């Protein structure tokens, strides 16, 4: 099953982790001897992804110097600079506008400052089997290795359909399922990426997923396999927690 192109989100300012990052963009923060972004690009390549787009803003040159054309990672990498931050969903709309020929179908959206390991092929298979408009990779705070990130909390039905989505905060109901920051998104969702309050930024969690639920569009969650993990590393505390997990052998970076 061919993997769709990936959009890796790497434009954030990283203000919460500046004490650790210095002037580095968040995705370039070292972890286990390598930048977070390098780990994730190798994971994408190992999962069968071949084409990657990266959105850039803060200290963009440092990221382009690392990734080049992607050959060192077994990928074809292109970048899009955002003079003004467009948000997690706005970055996808920008890609579809700037390079529509590159993304005629589904796109894999990956948050570049999370460190992730799970089966991408299983995520895509679940997405296609359910004929979803979008699928959110999820982890369970009670069973998966994580660093306590406060991502969007999700309630799903028995069939995996998302029933409720709340950005941050306490669990909604039932299992404590959390947005892992990886999505498969079909073109039909792009019409919902509409700037709010006169600004350019549009976010999947705050804007697009709630709009999908209101319209009844097929939004599904996919709980990653038991051995998968999602480490949010965007605060000094979460970075320290992730380092402790690595040192203790709780996670393995191939």
C-alpha cells in the first residue's frame, strides 16, 4: 500500500522550551544524540513515505541545512516558508495552494516536535478501510509510553468514529485517548480550513476537527499498537521526562 506524501509541521516558535533549545527551532532540539526531526524523518522513510514537505518559519535556515533535499534520509524533501504562522491546518491549505500537483489525494500530517514510533501502514489501512475523511492517531495515557503532553482528548465509538474532541484539558469519557499529532487527511477536509477572527492561523484541534464533528463528516481515531509511543518534547519538563524514558530503556530509537 503506497504511503501518501507527508507534511511535517516545523514552523513553531518554541517559546516554552527556549531554555533547552536556545535559538534552535523546536524540531532540531537534540534527543538521544540527534535532532528530533532527524529521528522522525527516518521513521517516515522506514514506514514507506517517500515525499515529504516541511513548513518553516522560525530560524528556517537551520532546518534546511539539516534536511537538504532529503537524500540523506531516503526521502524527497521540499520546504515551504511561512512569513506569518498559518497554524497546523493552515500549513496544509498552503501546501495545497502552492503545490496542488503534489497533494492530489490524502496527506499524512506529522507534528515535527513530537517523537513518534508506531505502524504508519496500520494507520493508513484503518483510514482507508473506514472510508474516513480524516483519521487521528491516538495513544492511551494509561497504557502507552508518553511524557504527559496535554494534547487533544478524544472520545471514540466502538467502530473508532470520533464522537468528541477537546483540545487540552481532562479526559472526555472512557479511555484516556490523546491526539498523537499524526493525521491522515483527505482533500474533502480542506474546505473547512478557514481563517478565524481575521487572522491567518487555522488549527486542526481547535478549528477543523470540531467543524468536522458539527457537519457529521467521517472523522475516525486509530489507537496505535501497544509498543508504540508518543513523546511530546516541547517543554523543559517533557524533554527531561523523555530523556529519562530513553535512559531507562523504556523507548528504543532505531
